[in-house]
C-alpha cells in the first residue's frame, strides 16, 4: 500500500519507497501516467534485487495522489518532484525520467545539481508543450484553449482523454530548458526508440547538442516505441543505470 506526504503547497503525494544502498534511484513518470506503470514497477523490482534504494511516486493529479489532472501543469509537477526527492531521499540520487519525466528531471537538475549522481532519460520530452503539443493542435483547438481555457484530445494510452488547459501551455513556457544554458555536471544517458510516435528522434539529438555535460550518451533503439517497455528495453534501462561511472 502506498504511503503519502503532504507538500508545502497542500497537495498529498502517494509514493512507494524501497530501502537500499545509494546512490538511490528515483523514477519520474510521464504525462497522465502513474507510478504503477510497467517501467516503474519493473525498475523497483530490479532495484530491490540489486539492494539499491528506490523511489516511485505520483505527481498531483496523477494516480493515487490528490488533485485533478486538468488543474496541474509542468511547474506544479516539478515542484512535487522536488519535494519528493528532498523529503524522501538521502544523499546522491539517479533520476530516471520517462517522457515528461525527462523534462521534470532536467528541471530538478537545475535546482539540485549537487544531489544528482546521474540522469537517465527514457524518450525524454523536454519542452514538449511548446515544441510539439501546441504546434500539433488545430486552429480550432487552439482557439478553444485560448477562449474556453481548455480542450480535450484522444488518449491512445488510456480511456480518459487528455485535457489540455491554457495554464498548461502558459506555465510550460516558463519551464523551458532548451532555450538557455543547461548545465548537467553529472553523467547523462538518453534512451530513445526510433518508432516512438510521441517523441521524435530529433528531440534527444537536440538535447545532446544543447546540454553542457561532460558525459552524455544517446542510445537509439531501432523499432522501439514510446512505451519502451519490452524486455530488451527494460534491460537497457537497467544497464544504463548500472553503467553510470559512480556505480562501476
């Protein structure tokens, strides 16, 4: 059963924490995803067998945490992640960010560089609200967001539609990480499938070029999709974590 913490902003976050040695591993999920997904649970089991500390949690409006998804935005979820990391973990941590979680991980890297031993991005999607989601909307959908404050899109991963709000996009513009210097003074590993229908391969390549990082590697997996959860892909995630210099 999940435990909970109350944040300084009044939100209740659900989490699962496994004790173990460090550096600890923190899983950061994607947009409208939750901590019960395949990658999060598989990594928790892997970390347990390795004797490694592990944390997975739900952002507000996601999974078992409080709040409504449509009331949240990137800044809220990044703040949730900041509280989870600073209050529920000790010492150096490795952030494993999936899709939107990759963006959240980069925002944490700007706030907590001294706490990070490494970062693994899985189909990381920095700046996606501005660079892919907004341009992908029709004129009618944009007008609905600007006028009514929201619109809904079909969700190929869930029965619930995506509710996209004006606040989501306006806040997203305040959270961009690819427009100014991005210092990542720790090892970074990016994993990306070539058949990803949500994040183009140009995104990790752009991050590779943009980031100021002494040890950044990108692995492209032919045929892997956005879920990146086949046995081969899961093994690659574990290998990326295990292969970080501090863990060798």
